[in-house]
């Protein structure tokens, strides 16, 4: 028994069907579609193909929703970082009573606007018009200020640091979502084929149970007519009970495998399932060097490790920039008017004043800044080691996937040859038993061995099919990785 398939099947599945699954279209297995109408059958089993199961998992898996929410939070972080450079308009007001030893006490009330805009170079522009009424007089003023950092805070890289950090978080969230999707697809494929394996085992155990029942009834009949001794009956009964126990265990394994798949697909735990997946394997033709080169070029884990190194390098430059003292160039202009009435206070004689100066902050802790810089250098070195470790890990995963495929391929051919041998042994044992040349022991043992070899064959075949997908995961080719333009 030999089943084979070439690489085009996997390519068609990954290129044609999986992109459809990733479009966000929810498809519920077992549905019947008439135009745009969806009719859910309650009597029939839910027939799950490979494509339908993957689509259902990507659209409905509960654990995947948490990863999607982290992506949304990362997007909010970018919006918040960009808001730092938006035009800010802040209204202000004041009201109160002023008392004085000299002059006239009285009420004071008024308000204004504070309009400010921060540029990516660090320049801060601020304009504040205001109107205040004190007693019987109006005070109108317009104040403008320009602040430009000269040392710390100068340059786009420093001012856009929050935005760059938010963009890194968003890229990381996208990659984590991609990895979660790949893992979910792989777990779904494994769950599907685990059900198939369990059902094949159940079928073989059922055949063994029925066959042992025939042996037991035949042994009792032969004992009655004096052809066989009671030992044959006892032997057949023992094997029958063992076959019955194996059959019950296989039934439990099938249900456990189906429950696991229902959990992955977020289906009701009482929904009947029927699996329709191809039992075809593809001997791989990739060399180890080719597989490793594909993995290093396509795995997002390498992209993430290199991105983390770049991010830590950027943070180290920022920490070095923070070693500079704060020194700002400030230009301040004010225009004020004072009169008993509002109109004259705006159009009458007004006081103009402007000034230019330097400001600095005395609240500076050089030791803290130096320690932060040294820590950033250590983090950059750790990120560099992380890149090397990610490369080694990917190479080991590719080698392991290739070894598993090679092992499964050898097991398939070994079980095929062994099946031929055991079938010949069973044929001879039946001939001897039918002609009274031997008891039923050899027939029973040959039957058990044949069932065991058949189970090993199907197990090896399914391991090879799952291993093909696992190799695609190891090389980063199961689905296209996200394209990010930031």
C-alpha cells in the first residue's frame, strides 16, 4: 500500500486556500449556502476539510482574540505618540476677588486661549491671547513664545523617540499575531490528522475485536465437536477481552481528539464532526542548506531579533544624548493694553515688549544619566546575542523538521515491507489451522501483528503529512508574513 503526492498539492493549498482563510471571512463548517443565505444543518455532521477548519480557527479561536487586542493597543500607542505634535488649543479662565492695602480692591475675572504647536525638531511655538477685567478696567494681552533646544532635545531622532518606540511595539504586535496565527494553523492541522489517526486506529481495533469474536465462537464450536482443546477457547477469549478493551480506549481517544479540535475552532462540544482531509504524503527534495537559507530569509523571528537590536541601538543613542545638559534658546514677545472700556484697551496705546535669552535647568543628575547610558549599551549587547541565538534556534528547528520527515519516510517504507511479510505469515498460519496442522495461536498472533503493522503504517503516514507542514512552518513558508511600512 503506497500513497504519494508531489509538492504542487501543498503549494496549491498554501497559495490558493490559506490566503482566502486570512481575508477575515467567517465560514462556519457544516453550513449550506444558497446565494447569500446560510442554512445550518442540525441533523448532518459538520464536514471539515482542511481549508474550512483553518478558516474557522482563524476567525473564531478564542485565544487568538487576545493577540488581536494587543495589536489594537499598539495602534493606540502610535496615535498617542503622534498627538504630541498636534496643534493644541487650551482655554483658560480666572475669577476672584482681590483685596489690597493700597489701591482699590475688587473683582477680577477673565480668560483666554493657549495655542501651542511642537515641531519634530524640538521647537515649541506658543501664542496666548487673553482678556481680564479688574474693577472698572480691561486688560488685553497677547503673548508669543518660541523655545528651541540647543543641546538636549535637539533633532528629530530625539523628539520622535516616543513615536519610534510605539512603531516598534506595533511591529512586534504584528509579528506576534502572525506567529500566533501560524501556531493556530499548525495546531488545527495536527488536531485534524490526530482525529484521522485515532479513527484509523479505532477502525483497526474494531476489525480486530470482530475478528477475535469470530475466533472465539469458532474455538467454542470446534471444542464441542472435539477438534480443538479448551486451551484454544481460553486463548481466544483472552484475546477477545484485550481487543474489546483496546476498542474502548480507541473510542475515547477519538472523542478526546474531537474535543480538542472543537476547542480550537470554538465549536459546541456536542457538535458532530466528520473529517475530510487528504491522506497523501510528499517526499521532500530540499537540502539542509536550502531549507536553512529559506528559514533565515522568511522567518519573522529573525526579523524580530534584528528589529530588537535596532531598537536598542536607537535607545542607546538617545541615552547618550541625554548626557548633554539642557540649554534652550527662548524668544518672548508680549503686547498689552489697559483701558476702562474693552474697545480702547484693544485699539488704544499698547505696550510692546520682546526679549531673547537662554534658559537651562539646574535639576540635572549626571550619575543617573550615565547609568542609563551604560544600561542601554548592555541591552544592545544582549540584543546582539539574541540575534545569534534566534539564528541558531531556527537552524535547529529546520534540522529537526527534516529529520522527522526523513524518519517518517523510512518508517512508511519499512511498514509497507513488513505488511507484506506479515500478510504472508497470516496466510500460512490460516492454511495450517484450516488443515488441523496447528492451533489458533499462530493465527491470532499473526492477526494482531498485522493490525499493529497497519496502525504503525498509518501513524507514519500521518506523521509525514504533518511533518511537511511543520517543515513549512520551520522555513517560514506556511503563510505570507506581514508587510509593514513603518
